[in-house]
C-alpha cells in the first residue's frame, strides 16, 4: 500500500518535514517514491507547500495519507479539490486554482522565527571556602 507521509529533515531539535509518497513498509526516513511537498512548523505562520497536481494524482490512485498529512491536506484545501476531482474536474484546472490561491496568500519569509533550543552548561565549579 502506498502512503503519503512526513519525512523528517533538519538538525537536531530543529525539525522540518518533507511530504513524500512512499511504500507503507519503508522506514520513516528511508526510501520514497516521490517528494510532493514541504512542511515547516517552526516558521510563523507555519509553512505548508504541496505540488498540488501530484498530491491529487496520488490520492486519486489510492494512496492513503497519514493522520498528520491528512490534517495538512484539509488545512491547505486539497481535500475539497479532491472531491471536485472525483466529480469530474481536471487535475490541471484544480492545480491552477491552487497556484492562484498560493499567489494570493503572498510570499512568506522562509527563515525560521523560532530560535533553536539551547542548553546551558555551567562550567563554573563551586568554590571551596
């Protein structure tokens, strides 16, 4: 079975995710069939980008999204477009609509607004008095 799920990338304690199409049996960060998007929860507002036509294609041929990806699909409006695809609209028209919505949202600063967690280690030894 083919799944659409998140693949973790980024540094330690600084996650960002790729949205990939993969076989259900492969490990989280293992082999994948196709990279179809990007998700960064550390920006303000959160960055979610899909290749809309590819996500619609994979969903139409039976790929199952994982729970987090299903929430992202609903939030991005792709689920409503999938229902319209099933009623007979073309993938190209729906992808153009998604691109127009992305342009209307405007550009977003790709830099992360949340600082990475830091650990402080005290190197001062207690003095013996």
